[in-house]
């Protein structure tokens, strides 16, 4: 796709002064207002915007929850209960964060399978696809570490089982798997040190994801969007400005997504969780069935 020149024209004196020195307005206008998008995009292309909303929502709710959460084996479980019962709107913020993780993966799986179906991994979009894979891997790591934080039975034993899988690497390079497991645990078993380590990484990784998403969007705007017909934009008549056309379609898709999201938050906040996670972690009692969150089941 050819480089797109913005038709941005600042109207105020400050806008003109700023445009000459740091043209942020011109860049934003060129990339998100009059950027040419294919005419034939369907609603499967709205999930990029939906995922952006999910990322922002998870960051905001996560930061608020971190202000009240206690990352220690003695206090973690009770601090989650405190958030839900005593913090103003804590029940809603915690539900938004927990449900938001599941909805994030619903949206990302649809986004991935749309890309596979329409061949969005083919030239010239290979870098775009590779960055998307890195984002997905970072999401999985972030979600797994977040699953440990409530410090319930399923959190504790899920961490124990899943992290132990790395020990199988000893069969390839002796000692490497065990070293990884001990580094993740911060010792020789899952303890409060593990929880503290997972909390730190769970807080850090979303900002890595933000950086990867910025690169992902940059790569998208360099190569141009794919479309159901698989045809590149060659003339102005093949495209429409992103605003209002694509933005309006994204808004409709986001509104439908928010209805489903709100339904789970307000009526079924714990539906996608596991009942054993309402029991405080006990290393002496193993649950009869240890299962990960639903979005990890395919793996």
C-alpha cells in the first residue's frame, strides 16, 4: 500500500504552531480519521477495535484492583473478598476484570480465525501476523499469572500443574526445565514468593502488550488492511475514509459486544470461573479435577 498523506489542516493558531513543531494532530488524523480502508469490510473486521477496548478496560480495572490487592499467601484470598464486599463498586470492577479476561479471549480467537480464513498472514502482512502471535503469547502469559492471584484452590493447583510442565524440557536439555520451574516458583514449591512474582509480572506484561499493539497497528497501516475479497487498495475509489465509515461500523460491533459483556458482569459474574476458586488455597488438599480457564483448554 502506498504511503498515505494526511489532508489535515489545523485551524487555530496553536494548532498551526504545534503542527510545525510536533505534528501529532496530523499523524492521528492521517492514521485514524482519513486513513483509506477497503469498502467491503464486514463486521469481522470490528474485532480489532473491540480488542483495543478490552485492553484499555483490563488496564484500567487492573490498576484499580492493584490498589487494594495484597500479593501475599496470607492476605491474597481475603483481599479479593474485601474488594468485592467493601471497596466502593469493587464487586463491579472485579467482575469487569475477570469477565473481561474471558471476553478478551473470545474476541482474540475470532480475530485470529478471521485472519486465518481470509489469509491475513500472507505477503505483505507477515510482520503484522508475527506481531499478532507475540501479542497472543503475551496475553496467555498475563492471563495465566492473573489466574493465580485470587489464591483459591484452582489458582494454586493450576499454577502447580501448569508450571511443572516446563520440567519436561529436562528431556531435551538436562536441568533447563527444572531451572525454569524454580525461577517461576521462586523456590522449590508454589508459595507466597510465587504469588508475589506472578503479581509483578501480571502488572508488567500488559504494558509490554501495549507496546506490541502499537507496533501491530503501525504494521497494519504500512501494509494496509486485508479485506474479504483479498484485493489491495489501488485507487481512491477502492476505499473510504476510516472516519466515519469504518468507525461507525466498529461502534456498532462494540455496542453489541458491550451488551454481552454487561450481561455477564451484572448477571453472571462468576459463570466463567470455577467453584473451587472460592476455597482458599490449601497445599495439603488437592481438588479432584484440576482444570485451567476455558480459554486455555485447547492447549
